[in-house]
């Protein structure tokens, strides 16, 4: 399989949709700048189906029928996009897209309130379904298409697309990806940060593949009972008033830990997790593996790269129980080495709850539709920007606290509306 240059540009041309609300989603690849923001060049990934026929066309009446059936179609000039399956994922909220159903969104892409990133525009292309068609005998439809054709679009901001060669790509999407990505070398970093709207298969083995996936509700089912047990157990021990800090160093200056400290230690554990969450995400998950290390590239892809490549693959958004158990056990042993058992256990229980909240928050930021203006609404917008434009900042998932502290906040930018 001959590799395509990472900056070559392509465009998916899906077949006509068969019914209301249906869509054909294709993958997308592309380049990324040194500052973590995606450049305008791009590469698209082939889907697993054969090459589709030429683009379909739809009359305004056909589009209206789909809208009346509940689909969310929008247009950009004369190009039509079916966003029905994406509305709940949109960081601006479902209602924002629903309110624009049937409308031209070209101006909305340029803002205000913000200019959509090049990655976001490429993402939109995965939902392309065809072109708006005019009936020469119908003056109403003639006016609709004339309006579409005269929509102002800045050519400097628009990638130049061409039909994809379905037989060539950096990876073969019909096969498991893990062994393939190790051979991408210096092209891996830009490839992995160009998201696609499709699930990923990592392994040849069906068993290992199944073990690499996790449903979101497994996290509270497995870990919340342990949090409750540890909290109850260590609170009972702390209530005996025989837990002392610094007793291993000196008996003269050791400090008794009263049971009233339980809540403070528990919250300290939750705060400790938010720091660990930030450090792991920034320095481990976003390390750049050496381009000549096949196995480190594979390791990075398993840990986090696959999530950036397919951010809406719901089976890979939370940690599988087995690797999570190893990390959790490591932190428990670490705390036991430096603190008395009871104090370490309470902080650990708080940290474990922090981890559960982190995983649940992360899942909701991808698949939830929070109320506009709420804390989770702002965190969703923050996290989606991290995926689509600012991969080298915005590392906090459950809180921006440590992004403030370490100066890695995603910058607020003004995006003046195009005239």
C-alpha cells in the first residue's frame, strides 16, 4: 500500500441518503502545526465500503421533507450536510444546531461568537450528503439556489478538496490499526490529531479487542462500592483517636488526627486526583513519541492517541478496569509509603472518587448536551477545543484549576464575523 503525503487534500463524496435523518460518515486525516493548531492542509481516511457513486442532489422540497421528519440538515453554499447524528455532540448544544436546520451556516462557521477551526470544518465534510438542486421551472427553488451560490466564502480560509483515492492512505481502515500506526513514523503526530467520526479497531483478536472497550457505567459499578467501603472502614478506624502523623519519625512531636479531619482528608484526596489527572494528561498522554520508535508510537496510540483520532467512539472514552486497577494500585502503594495507613486510605478513597467523577465527566463532555451557561457547558466547549484545535493546552477535564496554575489555558480569541 503506497502512503499518501500527509498534506495532500481529499474530500469524501457520500452516496445519496436513503431516508430521513440518514447519513454517511467518512474519516478525515490531516496536518497539524507546531503550536498544536491544525493547519489548513488535510488528508482523509477511506471508509470500509467501496468508493461511492457521484454526489447526490436534492431539491429544496426534498430537504424540507427530511427536516419535517426530524432530520437536521444544513447547507454551506449549495452543499448539504446531515448533522442529525452529531447534534448532541456539538459543543454549542443541540438546540443551536436545531435552530439552524435548513439554513446556510457559512457565516456561523466564521463567527461570532468564534471562528470554527480547520479541523471543525473538515469534520463537517464527513457529514456531506449532496448538493442542493434547482428546478428551472420553479422560481422559488431558483431563488434558493441563487442565494446558495452567492453566499460569501473567504477562499483563503477554505481548503481545496478533491475526490479521494479510496485505495491509498496512511493506514488501511479495513484492518486493525495498532500495528499500522507504529510504521507512520514522523507522520504519526499530525495524523493522530486529525479526528474522524468513526469507531476504531485496535487488535486482530476479538477477545483482546473486546477487553480494550468499556461501557461508561462500568466505572461507577466497579469503583463506587470500593470508595464506600474504604470510607466507612477508615472512618471507623479514625474514630478510635489513635492515628498519629509523623509517628514514624518522632514520638515527641507526633500529631493526633481526630475524626473531624475525615472530610478534609477526603476532599484533599479529590483535589490530589485533579492534579494527577492534569499531569497524566499533559505529560504522559500528550507526550510526542520518537518517530523512529515503533513500539512507543503504538503505546501512545493505545493510551490516548486512539481517543484523539476517534473522539466520539463511546466504547473507548473511559478506562478499562484492568489497566485502571494497575494505576489505582500504584497510587495506593505510593500513599501508604509516605503516610499512616488510615490517612493514606482516606486520601486514597477521596482520590478514587475523584477518578470516577473524572471519567463520568469526560464521557458527558463528549456525549452530553449540557444547559447553556452551565459549568459543564463551558467545560464541554473547553474540551472540544482541546480535541479540535489546541492539543497542547487545555488539559483539565473535570476542572480548569491546574490549567490556570500552570498557564496552559486555551486562549480566548476574538473571531470577527466576515463581511
